[in-house]
């Protein structure tokens, strides 16, 4: 810590603290207070790598016994890193990815319905009736209250004021976000500059931020400030099923012109476009108020302008004819103000509880905006260390907000939507309502209603060795109208709950280095690795032979296919694909245009003895694919979801998990041989489906877009490596044998066998290059989907998978032998396809990139 | 309403200036990792993302990102 050297009082402290490295680190951090405290970094080191995976799952909505589609679920990963570029310059980055699918509310409608009720009807034991939808006819009484009507006898049952959500289901979608922050630190001042981008199919957001802190009053007081600017574009494809019922996208409707000039029609899709800008500033003050207490106060202002709507939310309009009291419903896209000004005030308290060595955190926040929303948040964490590196943190939070001025579950309009009237001189003519009956702004998004939420959870972490921590957490959250402060919240139809489970890994590179120094046994920086200069894309090739050593690693792989379609090794005509690419009964209509596959893999490796290494490798994958129509294709088949290819489709989430052991067979220093025995657990989903569309099931997504194999797989390998002076070389044979005939969706991927031969040369003590030749053979898929699949093209047929592939790998690898970052290894490999001989009809590969980082300690 | 809040904020600022300073060597407890105001930044980011896509009061902090939350 450079701070110590610059601080005179630090000298005496260092002496007193020299008894333990832990206390030394702690005192060093104390001197850096409170600047690091206020920026939230005191818990973390200057150089750190962290990875977090989480799953969000919502409970089913109350649709009053109508069929409930699977609620939304989100799989997320978050990788972050921090590096000290110099004593004063720090760099931090984040990568985040969310993949979600499932049903969410699109609108809200009265539950009562006269002709097509919003609840299922039971006749002679058979339940019928559709999911709630917003185009209905409803009977009202003279007070304009909706009346429930028995759907069979048509008798009025009485007033029923309840509302119900109209749900919309999404196919899997993915969001990627990357951001960075560069900080320059002076002794009592720091400035940071950051920026990033968030990309999803229907929304892209770019942001920059600038901030700083100033420590004064002997570093007892810190002033923080920050500002940010965000520019976001919406590009939303309106739900196919709803489009004709939404007046803005119904070409036959004259009701409203709102958003019409922002809607683009492309290949039958209605795409709503918009742009918004967001500015934010905040000012904060952190104060040490005692030996055990820190207080932080902050004030923020945020201003948003432009397209602030949620493009998928539809307002249900209920037109009630005052003469007949018959109500007729229509849907329009929601309209929010084009401007929003938000103010916030926050107070945070951290209190050290000496007898328990615990920290109690209490946060309060008040938000106010010119949409009429006032919100209060109360939050409390108790962080309790338990010894031996264990830490448990219970957490509770309460939030309450008032409704936006323009929120309403649906709008009641006391006139007929369309009525025959007698006009003198013209005769009987039809008059329709127009959008002058609407208020300027309206939304039925229940996030703008009045409600309260209560959530609580716990997280448990364990530091295994100084600087290496694993964490798991769980949180349950309930949103209820009746939990609103002071009452008056939205009715129960909008209530929902969710849970989030997360797991995280943190590697504090500074502390790991320190721990190794402290052991002083000379092993720390001289761990012996066989094949430390191996190609990045090669698995199971690297073995540690120091008992008790650990390695953590992260590998990223990106592969793209976008070449010609291949049949064997030759390029077929479209007409050949139409005729032969699918089956004898079905002609192909589509074929892949491109496909991208990304994989994030974590590696944990442990050497209990010098001849055995144990490895666990969880994976996170995501894929996207676009199709094109084949020329000469047959017309659309009945009941099949046809991809238009405008947006393509995406999947992602947790992939399969590899568990394996490496066993040393021979080691002479120059020559080394080891065997790998492992299995892959089927933790990746193989039942991902397209959303229902036009009342038809979308069916299972293509084989290669599923997230795993779905079967338990055996993964043996045999690796030979050799080193002499600056040269290294090796060979590996590896395989994947499916241990089951079929997975839950009815099929098993083909077995795989791969051989690699490589040579490497160390250009310097820390930089090496490799050249690798790879041959891969994989069988076609056995079995077939046991559920509905669209069968649109070659990608939906088992015979069009696997083949024989020849590749060349070019790699570069950097290893840090000493200094603060000693033990880190970073390597890249580009895999260039040389020849493909595919089974059936498949898209040609462009190549693949592997990047891997590992750290041994 | 707003004026009162600003007054309160300025008042708090002035009051804190009057606190007896805690000497650097007395800050051992405050330096413990679990006493950091944001003692788990990664989990805070996850929570903020989940709350932000479900509640109207998100924002008001310098930053950006987080996506549309349009579902």
C-alpha cells in the first residue's frame, strides 16, 4: 500500500501492526479512509477478479384460474475485474449478461366479461375459455360498474370490479453490458471517468459518467460527486398476437395517430422505435462520526427526456355506451410524459458492533418525481463474521411507492366506441370515437401503481485462503398493493413475488500475493506446471504437481458460423437443401444464415497430491441465430411458427458442468503424461421453446440452440507434454461419450473424438506462442425431439449434425513470473477451420476464439 | 417541502463538521471490510438491477446501463 509510505503516522502503525499481515492490511486500509469507504471499495482490493451467477424466478400471477404460462425467469452472469495500472491509476471493468424468457403482464382488463369472459367456463366438467385478453364486451350498471355475467345462462351475477392481467410470453432474449471506469488518485482527491454500453435486441443504451471524491478534515470527511449521461434507443417488435388489437398498429383503425410515425413495418413485423436521454447528478458526504460509526448522506437529481414508454405495455380502454350500458374494449399503446425529473435523498449508516465483531448497515432513501411518485426505501444488513473465514449476512428491505398521476389499470370512457347516429341531410351514419377521449398520458404498467414490497434473504461467504472467497445468497421478494405505506395501494391482481439465488467467486490478487509471501516457503511463486504454455482452447492439458495448490481460471470462447451451407464438403444449391435437407416427408423452408456461440467457463482446480488434480468447471453459454428463406421453398405449413428473420433468436443460461480428475502417469521432467477421467452433468436446459404465437405453440428451439447435451457424458482424455529449453510440444486425444440414449427432449448428441498436436516456443520468459493441428469427428444426433418443433430447416433434423473437421490453432500466451500479479496467466488462441466434411446439411464455420485467464496459488 | 429537505441536508453537513475527529489509528474497526458502506458491491449491483426493473424509483444515482427492463 503506497498510502503507508506517504503517511508519516503510518510508520508507527506499521511497527505496531507487524505482528500479523492481516492487521497490517487492515491498518493500511484505515489510513486510506474514508475515501475508499465511500466509493464502496474498502472491501475489495486494488486488483481483483470476481464472477457472479444468479437466477431470478417469478411466481405465477393470479389470473383467476385461467391458464398461466410460465412466469419470467432470468439467468445472469456478471464478471468484474480491477487492476492497479500504477500506484495512482486504477482500471475497473464489468461484463454482464442476462437471458430471460417467460410471461409478463402486457395490459390489464376488467375481469367481468359478457360474451367472452376473462375466466374459464366449466360446462359439464370441461373447462374452456381463453387466457385473459383485452378485447372483450362487458355489461355495466347505471353507476358504470362492471357486472359479472354467467357465461352459460347469461344471467347477471352482480358487480365485479376486479381486474386481471393480460399476459404476454417472450421467447428467450439476451442482454449484454460492458462498462469500464478509469480512476486517478491523488493523496486526498480522486477523479474517475467511466462509460459503457448495454445491448439487447430491442434496446441499446450507451452511457458515460464522471465523478470524484475529495477527502478532508484528516480524512474524516469525504465529499463525493458524480454525473452521468445515457442515450438509449428502443427498437421493439410489437407482439404478433396483439398487434391487430392495438389501435396504433391496426391499419384499419382511425382511432389514434399516436406513435404511427415511430412505427416501421418490416416483413410483417410492427417495430416501435424511440430514443431517450437521461442525465443524472449526485452529491454525497461521508463522515466518520465515531470510532465505530460512519454516516453517508447523498442527494441526487435525474432527468429523463424522450421516449420513456415501455413499448410492450398496452392500455385497455373500456367504452361504455351510456344508453345501453354495454361496454366494448380496445387497446392502445401506453403514453407517458416525455419528461421526468426525479429527486432523491439517501442516508446510510454503518455501525460496528464490537462485542460481536459485526457490522450493522442501515440505509434509508426517499425519492420524489414529477410523475407523482414518492417512494421510501428502508434497508438493513447485518454482516456477521463467524470465524474460519465464514461470514453470514441476513438482509431485510421494505419499499413503498405512491402511484404515478397517470397510472390506471384500465380507462373507462363513458361513450360508445362506434355508434349509428342520424345526421339531418345525410341520414344514418356511423360515428366512431377518436383519441380526444384519452388523457394526455396513461399507463397500466403496475410498476407505476401504488404498492409496497418486502424482501429478505441471507448470504453466506467463506474465505478459503486469504483473498479467495466463495459466496452464495438467496432473496425472496413480495410485491403487494396492501403493503403500501398509508394504504391505498393497487388491488391484489397486481401482486407477485420472486426469488433470486446467486453464487459468486472473488479472487483478491493483492491479498493472494501477500498470503504467499507470508507463508514464506518459497512455493508461492514457483509452482511447477506441466504445460503452462499450452494452447488456450485446449482442455484438461494442464496439471499442477504441488500438493495443496489451487488454481482458478476463466475461459471465454466465441465461435461463429456464417459461411455457405455445406452438404458434406460441397456447397449445395438452395433447391437441393429444400429437397434433401429436411426429411422425405418435409421440404425445408429456411436455412441458417449465421450463428454465434459464446461460452464463459469457470475452472476450479485442486491438487490433493502430486499425482492427482480435481477439477470443476461450470459453464454459461449463449447463442444467437438468424435464418434466411430458401429460394424455391414450399408455402408455410399450417400451425408452424415461421421465423421472419428480422430479429433472429437467442438463447442463453447455465450450460453443462464438467467434473473431472487428472492422473499423472509418467513424469521425467522433460516428458509428462497424464490421463483425464470425467463426466459432464446435464445442468444446461434442453427444453427451451419459442413463445406461442398466433395461438400456435412455437415448439422446441433448434438442437444447437439448446444450452447443454441433456445427458450425462463421459469425458476421457490422454495428454502428453514435453519441454526442452525454449521449446514445448504436446499431443492430446480426448472424447465425449454420451452415457444415456436420450435426454428429456428425446435425443442425444453424437459422441465426439478429438486429437490435437502442438508445438510452442517461448519468445521471452513471459511470452510464448503455439501452433496446433486439430482433428475432430462427431456423430450425428441420435433419437429426435419428443415434443413439437417447427421443422423449418436443416437445423431441426438430427441427421444434419456432427461430421469431420480439420482446424489450425494459432495461440499466444503470457505468464507473469514475478511482481504483484505473479502467477497470472493470460492466453489467446484463434482456431482457423481448414476443412469441413459435415453430416447432412450444415452451415460452414468461420472460426473460433478462445481467451483464458488462470491464477495458481 | 423541497426547501426543508435542502435545509436539512445543509444542516447535517454543518453538524458533521463539528464532530470530534477520530484519529487515523483509532479507525481499525472502520477499516474492516464488512464496515465498508457498500460491503458487497457485486451483490448490490445485482439487487439494484432487480429492484430497478420492478420499481419506479430507480435512478437518481450517477451511472447508467441496466437495460430497458421492458417486460
